[in-house]
C-alpha cells in the first residue's frame, strides 16, 4: 500500500513537472515566433524601402539631366553613401543627395554638408603606377591662373 502511494505521488509529480516543462517550452516557442514575425516584417519593410529608394534615385538622376552639363553618379563601397551625385554646369559644382520626400538626412550627410559649407573642399589628382609595384601618390598641381 505504501509503495503504491509513493508510486502514485511520484507519477503525479512527474506529470506536474512534465506539464510545467511543456507550458514553459510552449511559452518560449510563442515568444520566438513573435520575434521571428517582427524580424520578418522589419526585413520586408527594409526591402520595400530600399526598392523605393532605388526608384527615387533613378528618377532623380533623370530629373537632373537638363540642369547639368556633367552629371556624375558616384559609386561606393559604403553601405549608405553620403553623396549620390555631382552635378556640374557653367555656374556651379553641386554635391547632390537624392532623398524620398520627408526622408531624414543622416549624420554622415550632415557632415558632408558641413564640410562643403565651411569650404573644406579640395580638388586632388592621384597618379597610380601599375602593375608591378602598386603605388599611389598625390600629384602636386600648379596653381590655376586667375
């Protein structure tokens, strides 16, 4: 009789522990699913925003064509470059950043703007020697005649 009671108590305890583990695991799985759903939604949104940004970029480039004699699209290894283009006409050299309406200006873009406004801009030419001994040296330019 005592052995049966001990076995019954042991089985009840084992069932309670099992139920606790199952409920805990189920709770963790629900949390995991929720986080996964949030990440998926965020990833999708980032993809849509990137695509929209690319469309805005392309349309902006075409919109600038009549305004500039030279329109230089910049390529970069940076994830989010601080400049998109350089536009040149008879009156100015413009550093261009194309944004979707209402999109904020990044810290890096503000930094570039500050450098331009403080006239901390220079023109440099670099000579590169290829292929045997790669070297790159800044060329000393003669001063322009005024």
